[in-house]
């Protein structure tokens, strides 16, 4: 997985650092990010656009994993940044991320959030609905400011993925519907608004998508729509944002195509539409989250108790679970894992990895072949870099793990482990 290797002690090594050393130094559970892998993914995306001679912005969807160091890494790699709340925006500002490259998403941004966007003069607001369109105008007027915006539209495309993470279809809470003319109405309002600068349109069709078909269908719909709008009003988008959603390999069941191929295939299609519809080529923006950080993250757990039910199943418990990775419980997501301290040992049994939450559904991996493990062992679960820490929670008042970045043999703590004091910090005693 990733750039991980095994040293002669049989320990899993990531970014040149022994993960067992990390576990001993920083404790477990521990998220370990391979920084080199994140950099290389970012470069693959950006270089592909560059080689194709297409003006583009690659925005890291920070919902996948947001922290100050992560946002700084995105800035170092010349990515733009997609934020979806005041919290993600705050993190970006604290990290010193270039404001002109921040894009603000969300289907229910509050007055306060939009004020924050305007006051900090961020790159653009991706306007989702009519309420936001008028709220943002009011705020911009109050601030004598003109805000660059994109309009999020729903192209009516169903990408092939899990129901919960489907977002591009017509029946969705996100964006302006194209079919019914809402998107057209929004475009006219935005064009007329003195305090809004309409850059273009955005769509996001879903997440963990393995084919380019959905993106191509979406692109076709968007460009056909732009053609229609141009004929009717003269408006032409200078930016088309095709969202994120590029799939990654969690297990051998997943078969994603390389990042560069995604981009090349989608761009070829876009250029075809631009030509057919006789339009000017707009800037293309994309918003990958998972595909930038997903397989760069590995979680290291300590193995604890074991329950063997003869002829039924063996449960092996680890010191985390749905509190640090809710994806198996929420989406039946699948993961692969190894004993991080005995990677080369022979497989001796099949165990199911149980989390420590008081909930039967808190299972991380079913039927994992492993060497016979006990409480002295460590389990590494791969591909936890996206929507792992980001969706971590304090269920059962379990503290959130620490996060470490590794690169070129060096490790750096980038998010401290939560403490018990942190857990009650906001609590007030009974009067
Ligand atoms: N842009 C927009 C507007 C989005 O809604 C999303 C993800 C992305 C970009 C980034 O998508 P990605 O490249 O990471 O697939 N919690 C779920 C995923 C939810 C994705 C939500 N939106 C999971 O753990 O699978």
C-alpha cells in the first residue's frame, strides 16, 4: 500500500519511518500520513492539466481531512482549497492559506459564514440556492464588495456509487436544478446582481467513482446548458468546476484508474463539447478530496482482547473503531489490514476486527487473514486518510487519536491526541 515497505524486523515502514516506533512514541490509535504520496498525487493532477495546456485549479476538498498542517501542505503543492463550513474556513485562515484560492461550498451557509467569506475576500463562493443568492447580495452590499461566485447545479446524473454519497442526481438537496429552469433563473439573477461576479458553474456527481462515464455525462449536460444560456443571454462561463469524486483502491475489489487518466479522459470530452457547441474553453476546476489523501493515511491500532467462538468466528479487538473510522459502520466500507509489527509472518487464522465502542455494528474489518495475534501486536489499517479523522467523533467519550506526518524518514506530530480534560472542557457542572 502506498509507499510503505517492511524493515528487517518485519515492521511496517511508512515514509521511511518505522510505524511501531511511531506507535510507541505517540500512542495508538494513530493516523500516519505519507506526505510524499500526497505531494505526488497533487502533482499528478496539476501536471496533467499543465501538459494538456488547460488552465485549471485543483482544489483540495478539505472535508476529507482538514488540519492546519494539511492545509499548509495543500498550499505548498499549489492546490486551491474547498471548504464547507466556518470551521474549515477558519482552519484555512489559521493555516495562512492564500484566500484567493479558497472556495466555499455548502447547501445552507449561514449569514455569519457568508460574512466571514466576504470579510476575508476568499476566492469564490459556490452558491447553492436562491436563499443564499439573495443573502450573499445583501452581505456584499453591506460590505460594498463584489464576490466572485459559481452556481452549483444538479445535472441529473447518477454516478455509480453508494447511495449516501450520491449527489449529482436531480432529487438532491444540493444545487440549482437544470431541468426545471431553476439554474437558468439563478444565472440571470446572478448576472443582474451588482455585487456578485458570476464566474461560472459547478457540479459534483458523487464520490468514490471508478469510471469517467458519469463525469463525461455531467460535462456534456453542463456545456449543453452553457450553450443554451449563451444563446439566450450572451452569458458564457469563464470557469466550469466538475467537482471531486475520483475513486481510490481500498481493497482488491476496487479498481480505480490513475488520476492522470481521469483528467485526460474528462478533458478530451470537455474539449469536444466546447468545439461542438462553438464555445470558448473555460478554466476547468476540480475538487478531489479522497484521491489526494485517502491512501496516504494508515491507522495504527494496538491489539487488545480476543474472543474465540468455536466454529463460528474469532473477534480481535483494537483500541479504536467507529470513533476514528465510522466508514464501515456508515457505508459498509471495506478495508485491508496487516499486523504492523509482524508484516511478514505467515497467515494462521481469520479474525474479524472489532472496535471498542459499545455497539455491535462497531466492526472495522470482517474475516481478515492474519498471523495469530495477541495484545502485544499492532494492527495497521490502510487507506484511512480520507473521511477518517475528519469524521472521527467522541462516541462513548473516546478521545480522538493523534495525527503524524511522515516524509523522508522524519516524523512530525500535526494533530495532538485529545485528552480526557479536552472531553469535559465544555461541560458545566450541575447548579
Ligand atoms: N466537492 C464536493 C462538492 C463534494 O461534495 C465532495 C464530497 C467533494 C468535492 C470531494 O469528493 P471526493 O473527491 O473526496 O470523493 N464521507 C463520505 C464521502 C462524502 C463526500 C462528500 N462530498 C465517505 O467517507 O465516503
